[in-house]
C-alpha cells in the first residue's frame, strides 16, 4: 500500500534535488532578496517558491517541504515531480520524445525512493556504526548528482524485490561453460580455474559442479566457466544466445555456489555465505543512471595487469603507503558472435555476458576495529537529520577538523599524487573510492574498478613504460584528467558531505574547504609538485570548469548509441577550496 504522505515526500525530495542540481548546472536561475527565500521563474509561466541556502558551490540547497508551485496566481504545495519537469521543459530543452522517456525513468526512481523510505527510514546512524560496509550500502540513496538515480529501466516491482540492493536480497548464480577458444579470458599468473571456482562455491558445491562437468563431458582445459546474474539469464542470455546453446558453444550448467548480495552499484555482488572472498561483477542490461550496465570486453585482457601495476606503484611510493588496491583477479567476456560483426551497434549488444572477479573491500579491513565504507556513505543522514559522518567523528574521539584533515590526507592527497607523478586518473566518485576506518578514524583508502574508470594522461610515463596498458586505457590531456578527481570526488562527493555537515552538524562549508586546501597546500609543498605547476592541474587555482551530467541526458535522450555518454562543460566557477583558504563569506 502506497501512502499519500510518503508519495508526496519522495516527490518533494526529487523536486528539491532537481532545483538544486539544475541551478548548479545553470539551467535554472533562482532569485532571492534575503538569501533564504528563493523563486525560480520558468518560461512556462509557472513559478516555484522555496526556502533554502546558497552553498559555496553556487547551488541552492532546498528545504523540500517548503516548495510551492505558483501558476496564474494559484499557490499549492508541490505534489508531482513529473509536473515540475513538464513545467521546466523549456529550460531543460527536452523534446517530447525525450521527456516521455525521462518521465518513465523518473517514475521508476520515485517508486524505488518510496521503497527506500519504507524499508530504511527508521535506521538511526548510531545503529549503523556497528554495520559492515556492505550492510551500509543497502540504505544509501544512490548518486547524489544525477536526478534519476534509480531508473533501472526494464525492471519490474518483482525484480526490485529480488535484485535491488535496498531489498538486501540473497542471490545464487547460474553458471555456463563457454568454449575457451571463443571467449576472452585473462587472469593473474597464479590464478587457476579451480581457484576461481573455490572462491564462488564451497567444497560440497564444487564436488557437485565437477560431477556436472563429468556428466556433460566438459573438460576444464577446453572451457571457461562464467557465472550469470539470474535476471540476466532469464531476460537475455537464454534468448539472445540460443544459437550458442544449441550449437554447444555455450553449455548451461545450472545454479551453483555461494549466496551473494548486490552492492549499491547493483551489478557487483558480495559473497555473504563466506564473507571476505572475491566479489563478482556481472553484466545487467538495464539503464541505470548514466548508462546500460554491461561489461566491456576490451578491458578484460588488461584488468589484472592494471591491478598489478597499481599495486606496485602504491607499494613503492611514500605518498601512497596508505593506499590499497582491490586486485582484479580474473575476467572473462563472450561477445555475441552475430552482434560482434556489427561494430557500431549499440554498446549494450556487445556487453551481455562476462564476469570480473575482484578482491572485496572487507579483505582489506579485516582487523579488529576496521571497516571499509564507500566514500559515498558519508553524506548519508537518518530520519532525525543526524549525519553518519558526524556519528563516526563522535565515535573516533577526534574533533571534526582533525577527522576531516585525516580524511583529506589519506584519500585526496594520494589521488592527486597519482595524477601529478604518474598521470593516472581514477574516476573517483563515491562508489570507486573506499575509506578504511580504524576505530572510526580515517586510516587509508582502497581503490577499485579499473574497467573503464582508470585513464592515463597523454604525458604519463606509463605511456612508454607499459605499451600494453597504454593501448587499452583511454588517454586524455592532463587538464581533462584532473576532473576525474575534481568533478568525480570534489563535486560529486565532498560537495554533498560539506552540505550535510553544515545542515546536520553546524560545520561551516568554508572551514571544510579550508582544511582541504591546507592538506593540498602542504602536500604540494613537501612533494615539490607545487613548483612551476601547470595551472590546468592546480587544484588551488582560482577558477575551475563546471562539469554537467544531467544536461547530457536532456540532450542525447534515450536513443541507442555505440558509445557511453560523456559529460558536458558549463561556465567556470570560483574554486571553493580557494574561497575556503581565503575565508570568504
């Protein structure tokens, strides 16, 4: 049963988020006389009035239950996010086809937001301090910047119950055997087929698995074995790969092995039968946030090499002593033999089937008092407006300033160092960057997901030192690469952490970015990289480009494409770090 009050609440929250993000992306221009009461006047003639405050990033933080819609002199409380997007169609420049698709994704997001409210509203942050990182992911609200962060297009209500991370489902995987000579497979030198299987099934299940191989006459020398998400198996693999199943290129083996739970990214699964064993990342052909969640074959041959290279770099560098890598142990991909011949077909057709086995974060934080949390966890707040980060600070015995300085020193400085010294950029959003806590204090950073989210500067020394890696990685000009850190972590993680700390803990945004600036300034001074630095790489520059993500969806719509969408750039903004260092109010 959907309650009216809950439905109104999630709609108001989405309109508030949209007013904030579309003001950041400069599609809306809020007006205010007192810095508290704001008006957005739309070209449709409709106005939205609300209370809020303008943050250091220029966006207006909106009090969701204060929003009213004014049309032809009639004022009413906002009750429909869909009506907001119809009212603002001229500002977003969506045509009717795109808007119709957008509204479908919006309704999916609202419904999942409603389920989140029903499932997890009563979870106080004080209770969460004893949780694992995986359990914490089940209550997180998703991407803070993308308006529609739970679109999950093609999933039904039943699918949400069975597969969505907030449902805390328990999954077992369907396995297939694929002829080794037609699959793309790669693994670390010491990783064998039996080791991969033993990470996914205990001895009893492995015995049953081997018996099935014997019954079907399958040799481990001739085949690779691929787990398939149960939804993907039902929805796509059985139908789209029917020819391969019929001709024996692929053989269905059945359901085997341990029980898994999805992380917030949906397609990465954690072993809950035997915690601490490898995660498995699997394709899910659903549109969620910015793209369809497949696995690209081109990164499979190099994933384990990237892990090895990154681990070695971190082990040898004094600035990276607190950095750990989630090694990608093995990967496999099987591209559909028909679609493979259509090179510019929509990318989803090339990414139906594959798997990546990767170390889990819990294995890097297994000592007493340690926990590994996605950095995207730290803008979470509970139903009583208490922040999770504030709760950890209290438990740590540190002041807020001390805690934040440790965070910046162990997370931001190493990411910046990787860029300046090695020309390595990792898209450092809140799911890729994991904070290791020891007794609630920041103790290190854990990096993961090198399949497409790791890029090289064109001036990186690795371009010549490792030709194979350079061939497989996207190479960007240095001034583009810096936004993997600035936009990926500062705009998409720290912006929301500083907002939550101001609203929940009364901590100044200007002091927040002052502390970040001090951490960066000290690093540049001691490392020597601050001397004669290229301004385009300087995180302490006066101005920074404004990278836009929602505007991309408004423009490109929902039509298929051969490549994933890329962000757009708006006007420059005054760098909040510089404002913090200056103490500008």
